[in-house]
């Protein structure tokens, strides 16, 4: 027999490739090129962003100074002060009124000033420039000089500092001053030190900020470029933000309030971050939200990376896990402000520049609309307390914006009492999509390969809004979890007519600052790495296709059923390309044959190559030290193992086979 590639090249309409392969242990996978069972939504594979694990401040948001506005409850948290430093609260920014007054330490051999510790230190890279800025004034007149230094606090060199710059402040009015600083070394735990060099001239400092100039797309108030690039490389179809439980808040006052996250950064009020204290065993008493990365920046990022923005808004409920008492929530007859938040957000994103909120967007630099199409109401809510509130939102949004697709919640679990209550309720209320969450062990993902096969095609679509394999006893990133996710995702793909979007969660984690794992992308102050799960998500995005092709093994979907020995498969078509995804989750080699049927007359299929993601180091993953230990392998041809074209798939392997249909 000819090898696979030659054979495929010689295939013509109506022929079945390897139809004679009937050996018992061979999985005969048949792709019906004439039978598209569903369209794949462009939003199908996306990203879920939440400020958990220091994902925003200290992570994607490139600001390097912690507590830059002195608004933490302890105004000098993150700072060390020396000499004479006083915290004042009548500053120029109404919603962030605190600032520091630095004055004479009282002796010519003493010094007054401040030192910032950054987020687990300040990460600086050799050869890179940093934009230092500060709002300042000399309240009693005179010209002051401040000295700004990059310091290695544990240096045993003769000098601790390795970069020094000066700024002159000679105005009694508040003004913004800015300089560029250059780092001549790579260091992950530097500190920033500021000295008042003219002690006789009292000086006030506010909103002290340091950004790399090399942010994503070079933006001021920008994003860390390696982390934003990783998002871009995922080619996400949808971008869900800002969470997660952070939407709800531990109490209603600490919910995410999008209106506080826009406008000049100096005046965006600080919010607690609920992940500071949610897990006492991973406690971070210095975790707050500066909102420097706010809704405007989220919309901009969506646009930059080509995703549909999907904001999730508070529905008047504080976190239901932490608030069982009805009085913790907004009474149902007092929801109008919250409903207005949703309507105003749609105006902020899409409204004309003559509208109130459209004008705010324009003033921030984006007169064109962001073209928002989706909005989520409530995060992981449940019970009647949710549905009563949701109905009010849905009716107001439908009335004002029938064009917007609304996402409701199926609660925190993918089954059980709340789930069973919520799905029919979502159908009754008429949301467009239902957000399902599943952080589950291997067994669950392997068993749920056919989860969506029997979902109603008439009701709302599914948004698998938070999911990840949390293997029992192995609740950290590892290769096998990624393979199991890949297997499960064949079921999302096969059911693309009901599953409209899916986002792995959470997205980011700082190696020193995490509260929750596994996560998709990890980072320290200098470097980052993409996990095995990242590559699975990326492969699904890259080979998303436009329509699903009916793909069977002995007449039924290959979805890990009892007699299918841990094998999963699905296929899509993208123009003339066909991508077949096959996952072997078992511990043994498996053999497959690939058959095509339904080809039009005079058309044939050729094998174009494959991408294989494979390892037997099941409980390991990439790391800061070894970021490319697990990376998918591109191959230009399909590796057959037998002369008849049979393919052997190694254990714990995810492969995408690429084919092209062409006219003979
Ligand atoms: O992704 C972490 C958390 O998991 C989210 O904040 C919440 O929605 C879910 O419980």
C-alpha cells in the first residue's frame, strides 16, 4: 500500500480512505466533508481576565509603583519613609486626596525621602527606558530638587543605586513632571528611592509612577508587553473582563464599579481586591485595585487583539458565598443605579460622541465606538435572588438596546440543584447565552466529552465562561491536565451550534503572588511563561475552522465513551482546509485510520501536515526557568506508522491533522 500522504493525494470523490482497515484495535475515524453540522462562532475560544493572582496591578498593567497615590488604608503601605515625611489629604485629585509632604529632616547629615518596594520588587531590564512621573508642588514657594534612583537594596557594591536622575520643582501649583530613566541592568527586585535634595524647600508629591516605555503598542498607562503579546498570540475571539468574583465584591461596596475605572488615572479611586483575603492560606494584605487598568483599557485591548469585548457587570448582588443575608444585597426595588450602569456602559462603548458616556470615551482618546455586542449580568450567581434581579436588567437592556446579546449565569457548578434551577430560568427570562463554570478533576472532563451533544438547540447558547482541569491532588498546572482539557474541548467544538464561546480561567498568575491555580500564563517581574494549557487553547484558536464536519468512529462521535478507550476527536473545515483534532488521553498507544466521505466529484484530499502536543512527563509544566519544555511540534507531513496508512497516536497526545481539499 502507498504511504498516507500519497494515498490521500490520490483520493477522489466518493472514496473512503483505508476502508479496509478493520482491525479491532483501530479507531476508524470518518470525516464527512459534505456534512457541516454547525457553524463555529468567531468568538468560540476566548480569554477570561480577572484581577486575581496580581493579574492587573503588578501584572498586565505595567505600572511598577505600588500604592502610587498613597490611598491604601495605610497610606504609606509599600513605601519606606525617611527624614520628615507627612501624609496629607487635601491633594489635587478629589477621589484620591492623599499625598506626601517632604521637608527638612532637621540636620544637614540627615535626608528626607521615600522608597517604593514595587510589587514583589520592581523589575527592570538592562538597556530599557522607564518613564518616571510625579505630580508635585513647592507649597511655600522656592525651587526644590528631588533625586530619583533605581536601587538594588541587597547590593554589596560600593553604591546601591545604578541610575540617578533629577527633577526641579518650582511651582506652588500642582504640576506633572516627567523624566526618562535608563536601566543598565536586569534586576527583578529593585526599589525606587526619592531624596529631597533641597531640604529647605518643602515639597509635595502625589501619584508617583514608573512605567517601562516599552509597553504593549508603546502606550502610556500601558500594558506589560510580554503579557499582552501572550494574549494576542492566543488569537482570542472573545475577551471577558473584569472577572470573576471581583465583579461581585466581598460586599457590595467592593464590587467592581466600572465608572470608577475610567477617566484620568490620577482620579480613579482605589478599591479593595477581594483576593487579598479570600483565602487566609494565601493572604496578601497589600492587594488593592488601582483601576489603572480599567474598562477603557479593556476595550482598547479587545480591539488590539481582535476579540469581542464581553464585560460582566454586577447585578446588585454581593458575593453569595460570603453573604447569605439578603440585606447584604441591593433591594430589588433599588436596582436602578445598577441597571443604569449597564445601560451607561453600552453608551460608553457604542454611543455617539454627543452622548454623555460616548463623550467620555472620546475624551479618553477613542471617538470611534468599540462596537460592543455582548454584556454579562452577574457573575456566578444563583437562586431567585438572582433571577428576580436579572429579569429587571434584561427588560431594560432589551428595551434600550435590542441589539446587545445578554449573558446570564448557571451558577458556580456545572450540575446540581442551582444549575437545574437556573437553566430553565435563563430560558424563561430569555438571555442569549448562559455562563457555565467548571473547575473539575480529570474524571469529570473525561466523562463530559458528550456533555453538549443533547443540549437543546432552541434555547440560549452556552458560554463555558470559566473552566480548567483541577485534578484531585494536583491542583497546579501540569501537562496531563492540558491534555484532558484538549479532549473535553473536542465536545465544545462538535457542539459549536450550541456552544458559542469558551474561556479557560483564570488567565494570569504572579509566581510570588498567586491565590488560585492552575492558571494559563505565569510571570515574575521580568519573565513570563505559557503553560501547556495555554498551548491547547492556542491550538484550538488557530485551528478553529468555520464549520464543524460530522466526524464519527463506527457511527458515533469519538468522545471518550466507555468502549472508546480515552479517545476523542472532532473536525472542522475552514474554506478548503480540514482540521481533525484527535486526543489520546490513555496510557497506551492507539491506532487510527482516517477516512473521508462526501467529497464532491473530481475533488480529493491531501495531507498537509500535523501539529502534535505530546509528553509523558504528565505532572510537569513549563516554568520561568524552562519556559519551552512543553511546546507543540509542527510537522510538514502526517506521520504514518504502517504502510497501510494507519497512524499510531502515543499516550497523552493531542494532535491536529491538516488536510486540504482540491480539485483534481
Ligand atoms: O477564576 C477564579 C474564580 O472562580 C472566579 O473569580 C469565580 O467566578 C470562580 O469561582
